[in-house]
C-alpha cells in the first residue's frame, strides 16, 4: 500500500504509538480506548477535536459548550498529572485525526463508539482515511451498558417498547466491572501543535449568563465521582419516592450531565449503585420497589434512548410514528417565547423553565410537565421544545432528549398516548404540595398560600392582594386556558391523526 508523504510505515513505527481520540467520554477511568491503547503501545497521544459545525441543527448548544470547556480543562489536567498531554484541535475530525495519527507515527486510533448518527458517519470517514495510511481504527463501547446491536426480541426484532427491553437487559449478565483509572501515560516524542482551550471561547462573556451554572455544577471526572458517591451513600434508598418531588434537591442524583459527557460511564454507575445497595437498608418505596431497583430502571431508560437512536437515526427530527406527520402544529411565537422565558402564568411550568435557564438542568417530573404544556395545550411542535432544551441543558443528549420529547408528545413508539395530557395544576399539587419548588424559582408567588399557588388565576382578589400580586403585572395571567388548550389538542389528535390512521 502506498503511504502519504510524511507518514511512517507501520513497519517503521514498531507499533509503539497509539492515538486516543476523546469525544463524549471525558474520563480516565473505565475508558476502554485508553486502556487498550496502553496495552498495545508504549506511547499514547490523547486528542480532542472540536467541530462546531458538525451535527447541523444539533451542533452543541450554549450550555453544552460551557460544560465542555470545564470538562476539557479537568481532563487535560488529569492527563497531565498522569504524564501525558491532551492535544486540542478544531475542525473536521475526518481530516485532523488521520493527519495527526500519521504525524505521530501511530499504528492505531482508539475511540469510544457512539450511537449518534453524525459520529457514526464520521467514524466511517475516519476509518477510511486511516486505512490509506495503513493505520488501524478501533472503536470501543464507552457510553452504554451493553452492545446495542446484540439486544433483540426472541424473534430477532428490534425492541420498540421500554418494558420488555428493560426486562431483557435485567436478565443479561451484569456488564463487566469498570476498568481501573489510567494512572500513567507516556506521550510520543515530538511536539504536536495544540490549540489553547481559552482561545476556543466556549464560555459566555457578553453577557455572562453562566453564574447559576457555576454555582450548581462541578464538571469533570472528580466532580462526577463526588456527586455519585454522595447520592448513593445518602439518598439511594429513598429514591423510589423522592425522585418525583422537584422541591427535594437530593431526590435525584443529578448525574445526567456527567453521564452525557462521559465523565462517568453507565457501567460505573450500575456497579457503584449495586455495591451501595448491598450496604444500604434496601427499603421499599411506596411503589413496592427499592430505591436501587427504581434507579436501575432509570439507567435502563438512558440505555433505551441510546438503543432507539442507534436503530432510528432520524429520531431527533422525525416522529417515530409517521401518522404524526399529519398533525398541524401551531406556529405560536408568543406562546413559545412565554414558555422559554418561564412567563406562561402556569407556576410549575414557569418554575421549571426558570430552573432550566438558571442552572441548565430541570427536574424530570417538571420536564414532562413543561413539555406537555408546550406540545399539548399550546400545540407547538415537540421539535421546537427539543431545540430549546438542546440549547439550554447541560445534559443535552441527542438520544435521551429526542426520545423523551417524543415520549411526552405521544409521537414515539413507546410513549404515553397523545390523549393523556398532564394537568399542570394537579401535577403541581401532587408533586410540589408544599410549594417549595415553585416558591424557589418563582419568587413573585412566594407569599401566596398553598391553596392557590398552583393556580393563581383562580385565587380570590383578596388573597392575591395579601400576597402582593397583581396578575398581569407582577405575574402573568395564563398564556392559555388549560381547558381550551386541552380540548384543542384532543380535537387535533382526533381529526388529524386518528381519523386518518
Ligand atoms: C422532555 C424531556 C427531555 C429530556 N432531555 C434529556 C436530555 O437531554 N439529557 C438527559 O440526560 N436526560 C433528559 N431527560 C431525561 C431526564 O429528565 C433526565 O435524565 C433526568 O432528569 C436527569 O436527572 P438526574 O441525573 O438527577 O436523574 P436520576 O433520576 O438521578 O436518574 C439517573 C440517571 O438515569 C437517567 N435517566 C433518568 N431519567 C431518565 C429518563 N426519563 N429517560 C432517560 N434517562 C433517564 C439519566 O442518565 C440520569 O442521570 C429528558 C426528559 C424529558 C421529559
């Protein structure tokens, strides 16, 4: 085979250099690409490539870029401590990775396997380009518990429904224990050009809207482990009940951004939870399941979303149920903007949207309620909501975000039916009964009594006055009548989706 000028032939290299290409797996522990590269070669070159254009509409959003900056800084420091260097490059990875591997005289390139369509296509291009240099391309499972292609129904079909998928996963042998952290690295000789992280300008400056993010998060592998250990030691047992109470800040793990960026692998979380469960009280919640069992179920939802995207690459853009292409979603810029800004006049929805804006994360229960108000009461398309979440979430994950939006909108293969519409008032009363969540994020309602907190538009004038609220002035009147919005959504579903099916 002919070699590109400047590239060393495999025989000249003595196979002592490998390149590790980091993507959504910003960690040193349980990192198979790195571990295998080290088994294969004495020198390892670590690289991260930023391509702001890759992904088109799904190029990284603002909150993700903030997280990425800090996570890369943490990774570079950890790699430095181990004796290596993280090379940063910007541009098309299909050109950069082969060129760099060739320059370093690498015999192989290792990276984490992805279920995201853009990365899968990129892998094909990189592999092809590497082959021209006679360099091997190896991808490894880094972000799922199991190999997604191996999970099939008894008749060999792809699962479309979570429950049997999860049952099958639970019946499999546990994923193998996580690999130990890599402690020592030797970079290859030579100086490899690298960008400076600061020069990428991933952090917002004008304006700097990231103050709430800085207070809430500690991106990077060490922060991820600290959060996981705290949650598992103190809160796992209660998870079955506490996970639905948005006012309880310890009710869920808040591990989602760490998992999204691969600072932790699902395998690590799976095993750590099992171990913590052995030490805990294994108390059953009101659902009859232990906190551990319920938590495992959520990790399997994460797995299921990856599985769905792997088998349905169009999921972020198109309904999994084609009949929903007939639904005429409304163009409602005013309603959409009120929703985005947390100014709908529906307290639990506004609390969620403001929490999202402030810390780049929203409680799962409230994600469902806010998504339901947008897609059902306002009849605005799920893709509009999906795009807003993508831009504002620090855990914005192509698979989970699109699967979840389709679940709420009723357009997914395994979703709640379209006609099941969350009532935000009932939901608020049930899951935020003392109003702790709404009062925290919608302070203008702080003095309103529990009775009216979730539907201030029904409160007697005297109650509002006593709480210092004038509707339409201090706090908006509802952007939509909940009854009318619900009836309109049901009619659209009946006439445009079901009638034509
Ligand atoms: C409309 C909508 C959009 C969403 N977008 C995203 C997204 O972009 N990224 C994302 O990570 N999650 C998303 N979710 C799922 C879920 O809301 C978050 O994973 C969860 O709130 C994260 O908080 P936690 O880490 O405290 O979760 P925990 O309750 O502690 O759960 C542990 C882990 O399990 C996984 N998990 C939990 N709930 C779900 C779920 N319903 N579906 C899939 N995985 C789950 C997450 O990885 C989570 O970190 C979305 C949900 C909805 C309804």
